[in-house]
C-alpha cells in the first residue's frame, strides 16, 4: 500500500507543479480555470492553500472505525438535524454533541501523533500538517475512503462540511462506546499514511515559492 500511496502522491504533485509553472486555462461555463482546478474526487484541493489532499488509493486496506452497537447512537448518526436530542445510557445527546466530542478527540489525536511520532519536523511544517489534517476537506476525503455515509446509513448527507461533521460525530460515538484510547489509536492509524504524502506536498510547495 505504501508504494501505491507514494505513486499517487508523485502523480498529484507533478500535476500541481505543472499548474504552478504553466497555468493553462480551460473554458468551462464561460469562466477560465487553471490546470490546478482539475483535481477532482481523487485529487481534492484544500480551500485555503489549493493543495492536493490525501486519499487512500484504490484497493488499499482502509481502516474502519469500530462498529457502533448502541441503537440510540446509531439513530443519532442517521439524523440530518444536529440538535435533535435522544436519551442514551451516556446521557441526553444530539448529533451536534457527538460531533463536538469527536472534533475534540480528532484534533487532539492528530496533535499528539505529530508531536510524539514526528518530533523532528520543523514548526512551520508541523503547523501545516496539523492544519491540513484537521481540515474539513481532508476529513471529508477520509470519510469517503471509509464509506462513512454508507456505514452509518446517512446517504442523503452532502457537502464537505456536513460529511466532515458526520465523521466527527462517528468518532464521538466511538469515544463513548470504546473509550478515548481506542478512538485515538484508530485516528492515528487512519492519518499515518497521509503524513508522508502531505510532507511531500509541503516541500514541493515551498520549492515553488522560493
């Protein structure tokens, strides 16, 4: 899988470099678009930096979160209304509350993993990795790889932010059922292959800037 990931990263970085060095314009609906805009579901861009995001390549063994067994939590994950409350053995919860729990754990797991496992990374690159891994766009890309909407039976959810919210809510449900340690270990397993990819993107971007 590592070889496939690096191959995908090289292809995306090559396209990104070409978009910077030779911005060919394409006419679509009367509006010019640069070559960089051709990144699609397999080559997603961050909204702020316009850099490609990591996605597991086809055929990769994508990690899947532990299954949620509580019917009440399953019901919350299927909801499209974030503030509707449900009584559970963990107290009164809403989809929004699950999202908040998952958001805190997701961000904390990323920071802890970067600081502990990659202490040699310089601060500017560390902040870039933290920001891109915590972004809704990257979380949305992870959710697509894990087929989250199909697993939690919420196929009608659309949009990068809403899909990311559902993924955070699933992480929140895992925290309640399996505990913080199990959830953190899963998140770190999920993001680990993305770190070398984003490091390559960062370095390529810095070379282009200089």
